C-alpha cells in the first residue's frame, strides 16, 4: 500500500501557504460545533521515525483551543504498563466527548515493532484482531478515528537522522530504532504495509501522508480532518450494525427456573468457610507469585447479599493484593467517554485481584431500562462486553462472573428488615423501591444478558442467595476451583 | 521512643477475643456516621518487615464496607514515579471524604530507607519538613491521620523471616531489606526512632503498636481508630490556626497602580515573536534532555487574553513535551478531596512542561468570593499554596506564575465584542457577566493573593494585556529568561 499510494501533487509555496491558512481557519471554526455535537475525536499519528509526527501535531493543534485537546506521547511500555493488558494504556487515554486526543504514536508502532522483533504469526494475528475490535468499538460508540501514516523515503530519513544527530539538544530525539529502521527500510515497509492493509477498515481507514515537507503534510492532514468532521457533524441519530455473536456461549437457565431452596446449616457453613478461605489464602499467594490477574464480577438483585458475599472472599485475601471497586452511576468525566472506559482504568495489575461490585453489565440492565443509552447502544453492548472480556482473557486473566439470585418475596422481606433496623437504613433508598417496581423488565433484561454473555472463557455463575450462607460457600468454592484450574 | 514505649498488657485469650469482637463491631457501626460527617481517614501502617502490617490491615478492613476503603501497597518508587515529586504518589492516593485509605507502608518507610542508605542530614531534614507540612495540610483540611508503627523484637523478626522463607508461596514476601533490617536491627531502630520523634505532631501523632501477636495488634489499632473517630465526630465547625507566612515575599503592586498603556506595534510584535519562539523551541529541547520540569500558571480576569497568550507559548513547543490543563469547577471526585489533589495529580514528569489555565489560586478567588470554602479554609490556603510550590521547587521545578491584567472598560469592550461575533459567542456566558459585577470583591482578593503568594521561588509576573501583543511578548520573554536561568 505504501508503495502504491499516489500522493496528490504538492502545491507551490504561495498556494500551499494560502491553503494551509484556510484549512487552519476551517478547523478552528469547527471545534465549537464539535463540542456542541459532543463528538470525541482520536487522531492516531503513525509513521517512520523522523517523519515529523510531533511537529505536524504541533502545527495542527495551533488551530484548537487548549481546552479541547490532549497529546500523548506513547513510547515503549513501562514496566508498570506491561503488567496491564497491552491495550489498556491506549484505552485509558481516549478523549471525552467534544475533545481531541492525539496519539504520537500509538498501537501500530507498538505492534509493528514487536513484529519486526520477530513476533510469531499467531500472536500477531491476535493483535490485529484486538486492534480491529478496539477501533470498531470506538467508532461504534461515536468516536471519530483518524489514522495517519507519515511517509518519507529512505533517503530523506537518512538525511534527517544525521541532521538531528549533529546537535546535542536534538540528538536525544534519535533513538536506535530510528536508525535500525533506516538500515532495514524495505523490511520495515513490508511490515508497515501488512499492518496497514490488515487494519484499513471502513470505520477507521488509513491515510498515508506524503511527509516530505512538514507544512505540506500538515495541510493534507488538516484536509482529511476537516472533511471528516464536516461529514460527521451532518450525521443525525447514528445506528450502527449490531455485530453477530461469534463466541461460543454456554446455555444458561432462565431466572424463573433456578431453584432457590438450597441452604446450608450453620455448622456446615462454618466448617466449609474455614476450609475454603484457607485454600483461597494459599492460592492468593501463589497467583501473586505467578503474576496471574484475577477479575471477579458481582451482579445481582438489590439486597441479594452481594456485599456479605464479597466480604467472605476478601476475608481470605491479603489486602495488598486485591481491590474492591464499587460501581455507582458514572461521574461526568466517565459518562463523557466510552462506557467501558471506567473499567479499563480499574483493571488489576497482574498478580492482583479486582472485585467489581456491579460491573459493565449495567449497560444492558439499568442503562437499558432507564433509557440512559439508546437501544442500538445496549444491543451492541453484549458483543462489546464479550470482546472486552476476551481481551482480558487473552492477557491471561481469570474472569469469574456471579449473578446473585433471590426471588421477589425475599427481596421484600430484606427491604422491610432494612427499613426497620436503624443500623441498616442507609442500605435502602427510594431508588431501591423504584427499581423493585421494574422487576419484570429487569428479569427480561437479565435473562437476555445471561444468555448472550456467558462465553466459555467468561461464563456466568448463579449464586442462589435466599440462604446467604449457601451462596457464600458456593462463591468461595467457584473462586477456589477456577484459581486452581488456572494455576495448575 | 521505640525503646521507651510502655505497651499496655496483652489480655488473656478469651478477653482478647471478646474485646476484639466489640472493637470490630464498634468500627462497623461508626462507618456510616463517618460517611455522613464526610470525614476522610488516612491510616498509615509502618513498622518492621514481617511485623504483619498487611495481615493487620486485612483484619481491620473486615469491619468496613468495601465501598468505603482502599488499601495501597506502596513499595519502592517505580521509574515513572521517580519522575514526579516524591510526595506525589502519596498525595494521589488520599481518600475522598467519608472514606478510609490504608497505606502499607508509606512515606516513613521511604524516607527511613533512604536515610539508612546514607542520605545526608540536609536533604533528610528537608524530607522531614515536607512530611510535617504534608500531614498538617491534610489534618488542617479535615483529614484524620492515624500513624501506626508495628513493633516487634529482633528475635521475633528473625523467627518470622525464616518461617516465611521456608514456603515457596510465601518466600516472595521476604525481601533483602527485611533481612538487612534484622541484621542491623539496632541501627534501624535508631533511625526509626529519630524519624518518629521528628514527626510526632499533635495533629498527627504516632502510635507504637506491640505486634508480637496479630490479633493483639489489631485490637490496639482498632481501639485507637475508634477513639479517634469518636472524638472527630463530636467536633463541630473546625477552625484551625492559620500558619504565619515564613517564606520571603516579593513586594507586589496593587492592581490599580499597574500602568496599562503599554503596547507593541505589529512589526515589533512579529519580529519579537519569531525570535522568542525560536529561543523557546531550543530551550524546550534542552530542558527535555536535562529533565527539568516546568510549571506555568495563568490567572487573570475573564477576557484578559489568557488563551491567546498560552497559544503563543505552546506554538513554540513540541507537543510531546507539554500539556495544557484547563481548570474548571471541580468534579465530584475532586471536590471530595483536598483542594490541591487535582493539581498534584496533574503535575508534569521531569523534562516536561505543564501549563495551567487557571490554577489552585481559585481557592482564594472564586472559592473565597462565592463561599465555596470557609473563611478559615481560604485564609490557610495562602500558606498551603506557598508550601505546595516550595515542594515543587525543591523537586527542581521551574515555576512561572502570570497574572494577566486588564481594566474594567477593556473587559466590557471584549465581552461586547464576543457577544456580537457569532464565532466568539461560546466564549461568553452568563457567569462571566455575574463575575464582572463582583469586580471590586475580586480586586481585593487578587491584591491579597499577589501580596501573600509572591515568594522568591515562585513570584507572580504581571502581564499588562490591554494590548494583547505586548502581553504575549512579555510572557514569552519571561519564560525564556526563567528557563535560561534554570538551564545555565
């Protein structure tokens, strides 16, 4: 692709200057509309070393109010970043609605570098799949994604490298990889080409930019961005295709068919609790040592007993190795981003356990039922959440998802008890009563959720919690079993 | 101190069990009051290696709802963390109001480790000063700070080390430092003692805990926390002493005495702009290489021309090396913490430039005038902000603070112009008009701010901005001069 691209002809100096001025003014005047339309924009700047990515971004942002953009300079992952899924550091930086995020450079650079270092076909293909899913879930959720590859010839690159190296204050800008690229220019071009072709999708196409001159490159980029913004701002309500599920799903029972008469005696409970907590304690040490990340998700009816259940898990864990994330309604800076952002930013380091008290599944429960997102949004979310969990699985995470089940009568009993017990009153709010009125709508939504998101790599487990003791022991047993499996 | 502490007598087994149960229940029942009273609580767990800090925290948190606490395991700073002020990683983790934050361990561990490695007296004293200021600004702002030192004998430590080392899954818990401590027990004790005495302040006193048995240690800690919470919850409106300024201050003019007739011709402007931006560009490369952090602060009247001024600075900078932070009203998670938290979390890495478009000085302007904080709060803030900047200075940062000055007539002209120009209307809101009505109150507050916070390490610079060109060139010149000074 790089070889075949036919660049537009570079205009004469005066013409270039005139057009650049016009393009800058156009972008400047569009930024407020962007803000009003709440469009988030991602600009991915990739390209050869010394192709001038930084300087070009420096030019483009001159036309944007500093309140509306951020630039992130991404280089090789740090030790800490390597302890998270590889996509995390990119996902963490996605912009809020109405704002620009420039990546200099991004995931292409990371992946092609690894490929050039000899990454095998299989993991490389996995990476490409990740990228396509990542970019698609962004654009599906309203992000504009511009991908630029700044192209220069081998000769030009060589010239630039020696110019920069000559000066002490700019010499740090040249790293070994730049020089290596120049010596292996053809090989790099093949790898870049392969990557670009594999990720040149309709929702996030590539633009190859003739970067022989900086101002000319800036003009080409501004033109693409201006056109893209213009089109996007004319779009009205955006319904995008809902991807078909391609993951293997486990068959789940309907809520109404789950027998809730299971229980445990106090003696059995005490005995099993001690035994399982001892096991879990030992497993926690082992997974810490082996650097296995663990993600435990709790969803369930109000008053189903999630809190007490979680406590029996954490009671066996070293507090330095786990974190509980209670998930309430999103704050403004969270709501202004992709719905998975606040989970991507709360992932555990490898060797650690994250427990989510309510999760991303709010998308297909409360957000669906209260209309906080569109029908198209929540219908797409099943697949988006499966893909998210796939990403976590590929990273090496153990994922355990619990649905804590009770019946409507039990809930009423517990609500009434909370209301009548002074120390428990804080646990019950008007909202709980309102949600209770929507029991049937929730039941439909939950059945659909369980059916569509119980993948073989992250299946749902039902915790029958009319007898809380039974549910706690079952949860502990599942956690112990899953960890034993993973640590074998 | 460690040697002299007289521990309470450890109760018999049954008595210990009974009292532990009661203490746990007490903490459990207090947590909701804490939430209502919006008290943030910091629990700093320090102590000997293998003194059981983690396990003790594990016990204490059993009595707290997972929504109300976090535990952070702090070890030696990472490479990334070393690029920020040393306090940053602790400040970043302070809890929201109504919540607990456990540090295992914290700043004592870091500092005493360095001291044991041979840190000189002078920097060590600086560290102790930092700590006292840090803890004081926390408690002054309503944080409860509990500091525990878990004490065990040399013999006990030796026994525990060999027990843990015997098992593969717990062997990673022992690091070289633990063993070193045990071999140099007396030396360590002297250093710990010295540190504890130097930081044993009335607002954040130390509690030395006999940690020969875990349950016994937990009971002692729970007792201290319960007592502390009880006392704190009885406190009503909290007015704390306002620290006297101890920094050398530069004399600042009153706003009304600043001559605003300065201007530049278009030709002078263009010439100087190019020259200064070229210089700044070169300086940016150099400070990046020398890893000097730079913090540029903009405050000024609405429509004074901050945005355009900032743009002339950033126009000369490589976008990979700077970030502009527009500061608006705090989001809920920001408001729930110390007012400096959202600035501590936005500091640049060394070698980078952070530009703040409005700053922490909002505390003594808008927050003072609108009553968003108490009088005691904003009166304390002058010193708190000076100390904050001192911390940044000691870290090695160049701090440049601009006040962008115009007169009331100029503001009216610019407001009217914005109102009448469609592309500029977004820049003017009802709030701007409301603030304008409070011009005199602001002027008083600003004069006081300039007088009290123009330290010799972070003085204010006035930018006369009736002629925006003049102000831009002056800003650029000051930035260039300050950087040249710092990079000499």
